């Protein structure tokens, strides 16, 4: 599996890149976001939302588990960090196959419930504003998506 890297020099650049990325997304795309608190997961998601034509304010679903937004495609934004039992069936597959784009933060908490194909995006701090993004595609769809993006 090839890993694609991109460096962002700040939140505005992250937002613009994610907005561009959103133009390539299709129904049932699954993006797994990994990174420490404050790494830029929500900024990246806000850019995707803008690129999907979503007008509502996007915020982290830390205490609600899932937030839904509607634009060119529905956006299902999940934060499963506080999930107590990773084996509990909460119907995630209904979102993964729900005709929208699903973004899952802290996806390792539900690893066994994830489909076999997805795009994992890991964000790491490289400085106060600088972030490194690593895109790791699992499956042909996501490999093609990364090739088109990069």
C-alpha cells in the first residue's frame, strides 16, 4: 500500500485542501481520521463539508457520537472516542452504506465494524501551525482517489 503525504502550513491551507478533496468524493466514501487532540481533524472535516456545499456550522461530535449534514452528498461525521463497548452494534453500517460521505474520528475504537475498504488520514503536528497528513488507501476506490488528488 502506497502512503501519500501532504504538508499543511496552517488551518486555512488545510481547509482549502479538504475543500478541493471533497470535490472528488462519492457516495459511500469512508474517511478515517486519526490524530491527537487539536491536530486539525475538525478543520479538515469543515473543509470537506464546505466542498460538499454544506452551509451549516460543522463541529466535532465528541458528545453526540454522530452529526449529519446535508449538501451535494450527506456528510456523516462520527467521533467514536468515548464509545464504551466497541462490539456494541450501533448501526454504523447504515451510515457507511447510506449514500453519503462518512468521516470517523478515532476509528480504532470500532475497527472490527469497519468495511474492508476506506481511506485512513493521519494528521500529525510538525510545529505550531504545520501539520503532516498521511493518506493510506485501503482498496481500489481509495487508491484511485489518492492518485487523482495527488
